C-alpha cells in the first residue's frame, strides 16, 4: 500500500513537469517574432540612410508639400500602372509586377523646386525606357505623357526618356517611398525643375501630340522644364 502511494506521488510530479513544459509558451517563454534556431528573422522598421558613396543625403522629411490635391494614399493591392497610347504592346502591371519584371537601379539626384528649395536623395527604381521598349512604341510616338492618381500630368519628348537613364523610383534613401512623397512611384526627372518630377504615377502614355501641355505647363510654366533655363522660358520644347 505504501509503495503504491509513492508511485502515485512520483507519477503526479512527472505529470506536473510535463504540463509546465508544454505550456511554457503561455508564460512568455516563446515568441512569434522569430526563432534563431529555425532561421527566421524579426522584421524591423526600415531606417532611411543619410549618406551614400561618401555623399550626404537630404532627409525624406525635407520635402515641402506642394501637390495640387494634397498627399494621395494608394492601395498597393489594387494599384495598376498602365502603359498606353501609340504602342504595339500596351500593358498593365501590378505594383509587384513592375518591381519584379524590370532591373532596378540606384542614383543620387537633386530635385530643385521653383519655390527655391532642393533635396538630394538616393533614388532606386526602374528605367522608364525599359517599360517603353517592352511596349514597342509606334514611330508616331513623339511624346511621353505621365498621369498621376490626383489628376496631375506632365510630358517629355520621347527622346528625353529613351536617350537618358530616367528612373521611376519606388524607394528613396533606402526606404519605400511614403504616400506623401509619391508612393508607389515618383519620376526622377533629372536636369528638370521639380514640377516635372511627377508623383503617384498611374499611367505612362505614348502620344503623337507635340503640343500637349501638363498641369503647370498649361498655366505658363516651361514645357521643357530645363534647369538651365527659367521655368517660365518655353523656347525649348
């Protein structure tokens, strides 16, 4: 009888130990944020870089808000980028398809605003000319018109796009472009005034209309937007 009681007590202690081991996660001993033993990693908040290649960079927060309808918030899941107009293969891409299909590039470029401020940023994205080449533009396509989610537009001679490495950027200073800066894509229109750097791009249209004027251009700003000239000087198309 005494031996049986000792066995029962021993078994009871074993069951208690097993219960403690099995429920240790409830006591805060387990984590869903990553386990070093299984190769997973915790996801930390991205931090923008402020130097690259020995050059100081401006902050993402150094921009001034001057869009025509305020910051736009676009749902990544429903976003579509359209390549339209005078092309043999017009296309429509999701956000992930744009980034997954085309090679990405990095470039430090300074944006100069007509208001008198400037920012120097490390931009990362794809070349606009790669998108256009894939669409097979018609020989009648002379102008590339960019359309934004808020209705803003601007345009360039197709030669500017095809003869230069012009980026539509998805990242700036190592972080995804925030909504107020133009997510999902901003044009890095180097050598042009800031009003040519269209944000929230939704459509790239190939057009034959050499007289097309965008939002600010139709109000008197230079259509070329050339930094070497006044933004009211429209002698260069």
